[in-house]
C-alpha cells in the first residue's frame, strides 16, 4: 500500500488534535470529506493537500494513514462501481461513460471491536446529488455511495494491483474519457462556488 510521508501526516494530525477522541475523529473525517471531489491523478500527499481536490481513493488513503497513526485499525475496501450506479443529473448522464468498469474505495474502521464503514467521498456541496455523510454517531456504519455485493480488501500492494485490474477498465481510457472526466470535474467545481 502507498505510504504517505510521515511529516505530512503529522502536520495534518496536529492541525486536528483534540483531547476528545470522538470529536477528533469527526473533525478529521469532515475535513477530508469536504475536500472538493475531483477525479485527478495528483499522486503525492503534498500536491493533494495543496489542491484540496481529491477522489475516493485518495481521500480514504489519507484517512487510513491518519487514523492508523492515531492507533485505529482500518482496512481499505474496493467495490465494483460505475457512475450509472449513483444519481447523476440528466444532462450529465448522456456523456458519462457508464459502461466503463471502475471501482469505489472506502474505509472500514474498528471502533470498540466493531467494524464500521466510513465513506468521505463526496463533499457537502454534492448532497443534492450523491450520498454525503454529514451526521453520524461513530458507532454504526455510514452509507456507502453505492450498493455493493462484493467487497475486496487487499492485504498487500500486489493484491491491490490485482483487485484494480479485476474491477477497472482504466487501462482502456481514451482521450474522450479524459474529456468527460474534466467536464464532470468542471460541473462539481461550479457547485462549490
């Protein structure tokens, strides 16, 4: 699994430190959740934290690194996904590549010996379109952005690569696909204004 630089994680944790551990978990979650959802390929924590534009995998990798550093046990989870599985406004449905296979990433976290689902994918401005987890009790699971039957929890980088190959058509991306992603990203940015 990709490791984040320790100083980046330490700085992030120090910005959200709280003696109330539940409040600390919530504040960390809400901060990451409210980073603007953007499908991008910025691959360093420094760049992502500078942009504050993240997608499901990068948000949950950051949460996993932070929570693990705070001594919580977590698991990165992969499920089959396509954008036709979630609500999209009509004017975006026609161009989104719903026939492409992709995967969604979320986190399982052990709280008081109970594994709960954590999904910080979509920022608050998207709540009229997608599942946005705004209020939670930190005892029960959150809603995941789409329904799923199978969950894949890789235990190594090699297993993660295999899961990604199984669940994704990303190697077959075309210029048109990248243009569609940029159009989607532009639409999301308008909601943040």
